[in-house]
């Protein structure tokens, strides 16, 4: 039978003959001539509803549906029960024979009206409001269940789905009509009902999210999403659809640009942070409250508008935490709007956990282990702009590690500490302190030379400035900087802000102040301001900005310094590097971005040139990592050839050996390599596949993966006639094969040697000799290994005199020297071995190649340990461990940790070791 159809009896809207009155929505009841008809048995209730909704049915059909396998007698007994109800002679026809059929084929007909029939009639006439009033009663037949009647229950389930679909469609239509009529509150009530009806229907949740966001209720939209996410995970074990996630990101708005920046912080790392950020004004109570909440519950959201000091408060919490626990550490990560998988990777990389993990270990388990191993006492997840990604992180976050989240958004299900405006006394102290830094004192006035107007900073004027700026912390700092330029007096700035037509409220007053500060810029510094707003991240080096603006480097530096003086940027420098970056506050960057002067394609072109120009400066490339990654992501979407050029320049030098590579973005490099290969760009394709091999073996600890990448690159080099490159990549593949004990290693290395001979390139020849030595050592023949490595050094040492290739030669000479030291050790020459290992370390340090430095320190420490020099071994191995952590090399850290465990107890370090 067709169990899904429904054909309401003709009496549904007003029968010609008097019928039974049924209530079917939300439950069941029956009335005859105004009096209740009592029906207790669920099967009889179901029979009446079925006959009404389904229409006339044969006795055979009723037997199949309600009394399967019980025969005609059961049907007769059921109909007899109905005939005993009041008025049945009028509303039940149980014996009309079908012509030519026996009695068992008789048709049973019910004459009735019902609320369901009236609702359907309203829907057919387009009367959604009236239909929804009836549907509010609840599902068809409420919670009715008939045991022993599976076909009926299947039919009822199908009917309920049909009615649910009708109700949902009516709710959508009526909600849209109310929105069009300017009644959003009533529309929201209908959409809320729509979501309650079917919590798994993502389309309904998206409609409610859009309505809340359009009404300025972003917190409501986020709460709807969070409820949907939890229901999906609990009910069906899935995550929201891509369309829902895209809507969420759209509603949350743009995050502070650039890729997340992770910091692993110990007490020594905090020196200078307080001074650089200035005193924390007016937040003593909030700070105490925050620390108490972290201690009690472990998770706190610090929420507030941009510029309210959320990150500043978080820094203060970190500082106090580490001051109270000298052996502890803190983790800081800018989240932005990146998806959860990338954030997991960034968290793990910041903690020094890189490389493939066992499939049985989840990212959450791996993070918990890393947090414990690194002694993290507090984690700060700053600038959260993707509530879904944050919820995924927190779902797997270990409960024993407190976490502080900062966001402009009111994120659901997190205890929240809201930051508002400063109290007036604190605002005055902040503004007056900023003026004192420039030599101006509150309550004093002085005459400027040259007839300049008086610089009056009386308390009443400062109080009025605080009022017009809404006691907004960032605006007050900016106002102080603006006044210190001498372009405005406090009274003049107050008058300008008060009279500005757009100064209608706190936020607009802040914008007016920005306009005043920016308006005082000269052409060059204003161009730099707009240029910075055009970049992919709110920070830049002078070198990249100069390329983007097509200005001399000196002009870009001067313009950035002017922005620094006006409080529009801050200057950042890495320890041990002469490179500097300039960063904008979120408010300032979004203002500059709104007037961006450069198209993304122009910024991509500048990033490509920057990568090629500074290919040999890993420090400068590392400082621009957010912009390089942003440019690469843009290129992947719009300019694959540009992506190849960018990554070939960026990684074509010593960057991977010096700084590693962010594994969360490894797909960028894979896409670039595949595009170069498809475009038959053999040279750059070979280069990029070779770099993928380097990353696989050095950072991911995946020798077999590196073999595949090296051989693929070698194949491209062969097609391009690049014999030297083919030889180098083939020899690297052979070396990894040897380390993996693969039988084809000897054949591969023999081919590499023939290719090196044909190339005529001494550097290539030396690299192949090095790999052949590795193979010989793996086979236990250290005399042959010593011979090959001595030959390689003899080839490389004279080439160091070539200034054009000295860095490249030094990078090759270091591993050769280290391997020769290893061979000498195995040949029983420990003093020579240690000297060669130390020479390898010196070469790596001279080349500023951080990965090679860490490797060399590991090898020197290993020899010192074997020689019984435990104190020096410990110091050297700890330096190696710090280096591998900075590079996020999991394989390197594991190797160091294994050696540290071999030290006698009195020399074991007490901090930071992960048991192996």
C-alpha cells in the first residue's frame, strides 16, 4: 500500500452530512454534537485518524495496517468497538460492499471534520497566519504510539514529516512577510519556532542568524550557531555545513589581518613588555576579577569593543601569572578568523610539536601532552573572530590549563568579563600621563616660540576631552600623541572634535580623532598609512612597504617613523636581529584598510619581489611571514603563476634550514609545486618538490615521504635538462632510502654519482659524495665513508672564496664536515671527531641557519655525552632543545630528549623535558 499519502475525507471543511469532529494536532480528541466521545484504546484512536486522513479503506487494508496476521475477525472486532460510540450510525459506514467482491473487501468510510483539515484548507488558500495558529498545537496525534502495528507507525511518521514540512514552509513565508512589513520582532519569533521544530535543519538556523545579525543582535546569532553545532555533534556526530560556516565568518566580520602569531612565554621573555605597553590604567578591579575567575573556573572571555584594552589586560594577567610562578610558562596565540585545523596546527607548532602524529592520537590529546610537557600555566587565545573554530578548540582543551579568550564578539557559553569605558579618573590619568611623556603638564600653559598658540592643558579641558572621546583607552592614547605633535592645543582639539558633524557618539568621536591625527600627516606618511592598510596583515617591514609603494627604502622608513610618533603604529624588533617591523592597532588598521590605496595584486607583486630580493635573509622573510602567507593565499585563488614565483623566491634560499616552514600552510607549497609541474616549469617545479622533501625529512620526520618528493623533483629536473639539480635530488632520495633500509638505495646513489659527473658542477659533485658516504656508513663501511667525505671537503673548501656562492657552499660544507666527524668517531678518533663537529656548528652559526645550528648542537652534545663531559653536554643539548623548539621540529626535540635522559641524575635539567 501507499503509506505516505493522505486524502482527507470530503467532510473536512463542512460535510454535507453531520460528522464526527476530531482534534488531531498535538493529541487526539473526538466530539459528537458538542459532547466528548471517549476513546481509550490507542489502536482505536489511530483507526479513526487513519480513516479520516487516509480516506475510505478496505477491510483488508485495515487488517494489514492495524492487525497484521490476525485475520478478518480482528477487523470486525475493531469496527464493532467503533459502532458502540455515540452517533456512529451517522459518521461511520463500515459495511458498504465493493461490487463483485466478498465482504472482506468492503470499504470502511469515516465522515468527520478536523482541525487538520481546516489547517490544510488555510494553507491551500495562502492563509499562513491562520494555518500557523492551528499548527501551534503540536505534532500530528501528539505522542500516540500503537504497538504491534509497524505499518501504521511508518505511515504516521511519514505524515508527521509531511506536516512538519508544511509548517516550516509556512513559517518561512510568514516570517518573510513580516520582515517585509517591518516587523522583525514578530518575524524572529516565527524563525525561532522554525529552529525549535527541527534543530538539525541548518537552513532554518541560518535564517535566524541572518535576522539577528541584521537587527544588531550578533550575540544572538552566535548563540544560535553554537546551539546548532552542539545539536549536530550530539545527535548525528557531524559538524555544520560549509554554507553555515561561511555565513558565520561573514557575520563575525573581518578579523585583524594576518596569520595567527604564537608565542611561548617564560618569565625572561616578558622583560620590556610592560614598559613598551605603558601602565595599565583603571583596570585593577578587572584584573583581580579576571585572575580570580581563571583560578576558579579555568575559562574566561574578555569581551569589549576594539581599543578597550582586552589584549593589554591579558598581558597583565600573563605577567602576574609568571611573576608568581618562576618555573611556569604561558602560551599566547592570535586566533583571528582561521579555521580550527589551522589553529590546532599553530598551537602545536608554538609548543614545538610538529610532524605527523600517530593516527590514534587526536590533536586535543597531543595538545594536552604538549601543554603539560612545556609547563604552561595559562593560555591566551587573543582576538577570537571565528566562534566555531574557538568552540572546537575549547571542546578539546585540557581542563587543567586555564584559558583566557579575548574577542570583540560576545561568544556564547563562556563566562564573560566585559570591558567598557574607563572611569573618568582613570581616563584623566591615562591622558595626562601621555601628555607628560611629551613634556606637557596638566594645569600648566606655555607659550610656543614663533607666535604659536598657547598649549593649555588645564584639568577642565582634559576632562572634556575624555568625555567627548567616551573615556576610550586607545582614543585617549592617540589624543595624547596627537597633542604632542604640536599641531593642536588641547582646547583646539576639543573644539574640533565637538563640532565635527560625524562626532555623534563615542565610536564616531574616536573616528573623528583618527581623522584629525591622519589629517595632520604629510603626503609621504599618509601614503605609508594607506599602504599599510593595503597589506594582508597590520604589520610590515620598511623593506616590504617600500616595494609596495615603489618608494626608496629611506623614505618608507621615515614615513613609518612619523606614524610611530603620531601613535598610529608601534615598533617591534626581534632579539638578535637588526630587522624591525611596524604594527598598527586594530582600530587604526581597519580605518586605513577602508581607504586602501593598493590593490591586492599590487601587494602580491611587492611580496614576490620582496621574497626574491631577500631570499638570502631568513630573518627579514620571517618578519614578513603573515604578509607572505596572506599573499600566497591570495595568489592561490587568483594567480597560480604568482604563487609559484612567490614560493620559489621565498624558499629558494636557506629559509627552511634557518626558520623551518609553517606546516599548517603546507598545502600552499604543494599547490605551487603541482602547478609548476603542470605548467612544465621544470626548474621551479624541481625546486619546490625538493623543498617539500626537505620539510618531510627535517620537520615532519617522514623519510619515505621525502623520498617521494625528492624523486619527483629529480624527474622534473631531468625533463628540464637540469643535470646538477637532478643529481642533488637523486642523491638526497638515495640517502633517505638508505636510512630507511630500502634495497634500491645503492642503485639510486649510483645514478646520482653518474649524474654529478655529467653536470660538471663541483658543488653538486660534493653533495653526491656526501650522500654516498651516508650510504656507506649505513652499511657499516666507515673507511669508505671517510674517504668520500674527505673528497667532498676537498671540493668545497676552495669554493668558499667565491663571494657569489659562499653562503651556498657553507650550507653544504656544514653537513659534510659533521658527517666526517661522525665517521672519525666510528673509526676511533674522538678528538678529531669532536673538532669536526664543532667546526660544523661554527659554519651553521656563521650562516645564521637555525635548523643546522640545532642539529650541530645535538651532535656535539652527543659526542660530549659519550666522552663523559656531562656538564658541557647538558648545556649544549639544552641549547639544541631550545633551537628545535623555536623551529617547531618534533623530530629534533625527540632526539635531544632521548639524549638528555641518558645524563646522570645530578646533571639532568629540571624543566621542559618530555619523556621519550
